C-alpha cells in the first residue's frame, strides 16, 4: 500500500469536490471567503507537493485540477 493518508485525503477531497460541483453540497455551506482562502492554501500545498515529486503525482494533479475548478465556481457565483 502506498500511503493510506494520501489515499484517504484524495478520496475524501474528490468526493467533496463532486458533491460541491453538482450542487448537492448544501448541508454544510462554507462561506465564500473562507472557501477561497482554504483553496489558495491547498493550491500552494499541492504546488509544493508536485514540485517535490517532479510533477509525477497523479493524485496531486487531480486534486489541483478539482481545486482550481471549485475555486473558479466560487469566484463566479
């Protein structure tokens, strides 16, 4: 097994992203400024993780793309 923490984080974040983007994420509404700040922090973290793995991490790429997509939808709303 590679890294159980990384697998759990990727699965949880992917499920959360899908729920958010499909509009079913209504039981816990996050305030847009908090969401935007957390997304920026996550982007910085993922950027450093990808730099450390020389851009080969598919989990990091998937999480980076989902974070950018969620951030764009939050900014356009």
